[in-house]
C-alpha cells in the first residue's frame, strides 16, 4: 500500500512540474514580426534590347602590298600609328629600278636618233622621186624604215614610263588616312608581289561598321513586326542602336543599321546586318568585338526588380504581401528583362506589394512588418 502511495506522489509531482513549465512558457512574449522593405508594383513603360554579337571593322581597311620585288630598305611608321593619305610608309631598295629608268631613257635617245636618220633619208629621196630621177620604190622603203623607227621610239617611251612606274612603286604611301596595323616584316626582308602577307593594313576608322548575324527565327520576327512594306523600309524605320563593348560599357555614340546581306549563310544559319557608328575620337579599332543592342519599347508592363526575386529549380519567384501582412511565394512568367528588372505578364499584377529584400529569411505564411518603399526612390537607385 505504501509503494502505491509513493508512486502516486511522484506522478503528482511530475504533473505539477510540467504544468508549471507550461505556465512559464505561456507567459513568455512571442517574437515580433521582422521588418522588411516592401515595394508596390505598377505598370510602366520599359525599354528592352535585342542583343547580337558583333565584330567591328573600319570603314576602309586597305592592305598595303608591294607591286615590285626587292629588299625592304626603310619602314617609316610604327604599328598602331595614325597616318594621313599620301604619307610614306615603306621604301623598297630602288637601285635596280632606277637603273632601268636610265636604261630606258638611253633607249629613247637611240630610237629617236634612228627615227631622225630615217626622216632625213625620206627628205633626201622625196625630190628625186618628184623629178623622176629615181623610182618611188626607194622612197617607199625609206618611209617604211622611218615608220619602224618611229614605232621604236614609242616602244622605248612606253618602256621608260613602265620603268618609272616601277621606280615609284618602291616608295609605298598610305592610300587613305587611318591607323597602321601589324607590320610582320623588318628592314632587310625580301618582299614582292607573291607575298601572302601584306606589309600592313591601314584602317580608316572615322566611321566603323559593326557586323552581326541574325538567326532565321529572329529575322522572321523582325520582318513581321517592324513597320514598313519592304526590307529597306523596315531597316530605315529601326531606331538608333547601341554598341556594348567587351567590358560591358556602352559606347557613347549611337549607330544606325544600314545594310543586310541578300541571303542566309548556310554554315552559320544567319543573315548578316551592318550597323554604322561614328568614331571621330578613334576609340574603336578594327577587330574588336561587342554586342549591337536594338532597343524595343514595351508599354504598360510590370517591372519586378531582379533583386526582389529568388530562384527554385530554374523558376523565378517573389514574395507578395497579403492579408494580415502574411507573405506568399508566387512564380513569375517573364517576358523579357532589362539590366535591373524582369518584365512579367503573369504571377503578379498591378498594385501587388512584394518583399523588396530579405527573402532568404522568409517562408510561405510568415508574417512581416512591411516598410513601404517609394517607387521613385527605387527607380532612381535602380534605373531600367
């Protein structure tokens, strides 16, 4: 009997202890909801960009190639230097060609002497034939000799001109103003017409061309959506485009799309366009790469800051603030995106409030203390 009494006392004591603990816990205050910034989203106009990888080339790229063979005697310019049209670039040893010029001049003098001698013979025979002292056969022979000597003079003069041209080719000058490219040859190198490499390339980059390819799918969208009846009208109606450089910066001057190839390249499955950009300060050089950005206006779309989203299995979500300040995760259907925003057409609607930051500490159904942000202040800090 005593054993059961002890057990009963222990059970009562345990029950009282548990009850006391529960009462103590009940008196402890629950933590307040966390304060998080909240943004009300509304429709707004936004500009998005179609981007295409581009290669930049100078408006004029002229390969400098020798027209005569010889040893490279002088190089007047440095790689990367700016030159003006007519400025000397290279000098090929000209002594063999100078000797040819002197030789052809001597040939002209000899041919001229022979022609004068033949002319004298014609003048001597002419009165004899007129007075019937001799037959005209001798005069005709003399006249033929004169004509042959005259032809020899013309041939010698032509050879002299050709020798003079070759002598002029030994000094290579810039055909256009621009920047010097790589110079693969050194002084003393033997160069000539058959050389596979040019001596250098002069690039006129006052204007540059940015060449980019548009896939068949993008081209069909362009032809169906761009205003205008013909392709030329559609191209002319395109807005000015931007050039994004390799460091992600945007080139200061806008360009204009001017040209399109007539057919698709089967190897790459694209059609090539060309955009022209001014380059008065020479900041762009031939061979650099970037992206041509074609702007597109989007009216009355909902822009959601990318920093306000989170990702689950390649799907983009936001936390919306509902009744009683409880948050609910909603998946977004993204139409396109700008630098800082997703443009969406499903998942949220105008007037919804979303959690702007602090999503890593939230889960569905959590209650927060919303701190409403000004839409203007957000747009200033994070422009589209």
